[in-house]
């Protein structure tokens, strides 16, 4: 534990921390007294703020002290806004002192992926083209966090235009994984996952179309949630580029990341709901989780499959988690739903993904596919990707019908099962590799090299169907790298996989801080 953190903990435990207001509580709760300003949950931080154990100003200052000390090792930010954050924290304390509440996140330091527009704060999406872009308005999701009282600490790093599974660009450089700085934290919300793991804030706003929330959480040992499609508005997310017609990109979602499942639920409740102009007609209500204890859930699972074989190091951790759940009395059912074919589902997904993101790729990024031959490693990805980029509307409608048929298949499955567990990825965090294009790269597993693009496979099921999927940390490999489990839930029932993620964390895994942070 570093000296700043020791001194702070000593101060808050002794209740002598200077604060710009007088607490309404003479004795803070035991939980507030145990509050760790580096790695506690958002819930614990908010309790400490409410009970006067810590002021927003001092908590925000401590977050920046940690950033100044530890961020050079991991490089998680594109832009920091310390002066703005400290001023907002001062205002939050004054509001609290006068009995005013800004909302459920009053005075809480949070992080924003640099793909979301933030009023008055540089928003680059990792691109030189947007290096000086300062939006006038907030993305809808950012506005909701602010309206709930959150304090923006900074904008977290990502690949250029959020288009890779590593987080690096020419604007801010490369983000490292706090568990091993020679390895990637994943992408595209890699800066956010690494920042949470390193204790640089309490919540992160991420986005996910190709596992961009789920893979970084798996690599960095934190919690993340890909919401049901369209539950959280993506207006103000880049891409599309600023100044273009605001649309919700097909397949893409915005969602919460945190150090606990309970915090995911809190952030989702703040973020969810119709666009402001659509709220005139309807409201979003988060359905309650299906269970109130582990034994209430009927849990389907697959932790390995020829569709995308899982590396033995990752598989060992996932198998251990399944055994722990079995011993805890979980109702476990192994196997895919009847008639579900993951390879066919993947091929629909990859074509629809290419239709969304393919037109924005540079020619050199797709040239390996255009030039690939049948015997080339990239060949299995060439036909579906190139077809997706060039498809007409009739073909898109045909694939959309297949997508809806797959969603209906899973809807039927969830009549008799509550959640489905599967890997996030076949590999744990891997060494940085920026030298080749997406379709030329490989990643190493104990069983040999695999194609980089395969990392899109396990996340494709939930993305194609639009179903919610939560990632929870469940252990580490022999190399001490985090491993997460992907918990897919019924369409629109986001609280169910989040709740089970918390219950799994009580049995195995859960967030742990990386050594040295």
C-alpha cells in the first residue's frame, strides 16, 4: 500500500479528514470506516460521501494522486481534466452541505471512454483527425451520468475509432495491462478496464460491438455489462463521426464497467432509458432479477467447444469455477440450446458486423482479406467479411431475419433456463502486437497460435441476439492473468445476469487489485 493511500486511510478511519461541510451523521457506519478510496466499490464510496467520512473534493484529489503516481506505468488516459473535476467536486460538497442532492452518483469520480462526446472536454476517439475536437454537447449516456451527480475524471484510451481489440493510437500511445504491463488490457474499452483495475475511478462508461466491454474486463479482472440492444442510447458515440446524422449503430451498445456487480446495476439504472425525445411516449423499467439466491437460477453453460477451442490455461480456470458452483448447489445444465449452431450464428454476426464497421476501415486493413487464398489463415474470414462490406439491402434483411430467428431460439431456451455461461475469449491478456493488420495477426495459446480475429467468436452470440451479457472475474491463469466468465441473460432482463455475476463473485473470483497498485 503506497504512502498516500496509507495516510488517507488513517485519516478517514480517525474521522479527522477536513471537509467543507458538516456531516449529518455523528458516527459513520462500519462499512464507511473501512472504506478504501483506491479500490472500494462505487457503492462504498457513495456511502462514505453521504455519511461524511470523506468529501467529494478529497476523494477526487486522492484519485488524481493515484493517477499521477501509477498511470505512467499503464497509460490509461487520453485526456485528464483535473481542474474541472476538482471544481465540480467543490460544488458537489457545497450542494451536499446545503442539503441538496444531485442524484444517485452525487460527487463520485467516474471515467468516460474517449469514444463518447463530452461537452467542453477533448474527445478524440483515438484519431489524429479528432485530436482537437471539443464537443459542445454531451453524449446522452454522459449527460445521464452528470445529471446523476458524477464527476468526470478523464477520457480513457482506446484504439483508433474503437476498431481493435488492443488499446493504442497515435494520439495517446499504448495502454498497458496493470497485471502485466507487457500485455494488452484489450479493446476497445481497454483504457477504462485498466483504469478501474488500477484504482483510478469508480465507474467507467464503455461501449461494445465486438466485445469492447467484455474482452477488456476479462483481460483486466473487472466487471462489465453489455446491455440489451438499445437499452442505453448510443447517441453521441464515435463512430459515427461528429457532425453526421445522429443514429444508433446497429449491434453497438453503451454500458457500465465497475469493480463489482452491484455497481454495474447502479450505473445501468442511471444510463438506461429512451432517448429524451422518445421518452415522451414510453419509459424503460429494468425487470427484477429472476433469482434472489444462487440456487434459484437454472444455469446453462459451455466452457469449451470446437467452434472456438479455449486455451487450456483459460479453460482450467473456467472449469474450476463450474466445479465451485456445483459444490455451492447451483443447478447446472451443460450444452447449447437445441438447434443452436454457434458457427452459423457467428457467420451471420460477422457479416452484419462488417456491414456496420467495414466501410470505415482503410484499404490496407482489409487488403489481406481481398488477397487471401483458400490456404491462407485469413481465408475463413475473407468471404463473410467482404460480403458484409458489400451487401445490398435485400441481403441485409435476409441476415436480419436469421438474427431474429436466433433471438427467438434463445427466448425459447430462457423459458426453462435463466442464464447461460460461456467464455469471453479463448485466451487471456496477450503481449502487445501492433505490427500487422487485424486479419494478419495471431495470438499464442498453450496449444499453439490462433488467428487474432477468432477473439470475436465467443462474444458474437450475445451481440447477434441483442441479449445482455455480464462479465465477472473468476480467477487467474498460472501466469497470474485474470480470467472472466460471460453470463448471457434473457433479452431485456439485464438484472438477471448482473445479479448472478455478483453471486458467482461471492463463491469464486471477484475483483482483486493488481500487485503494485
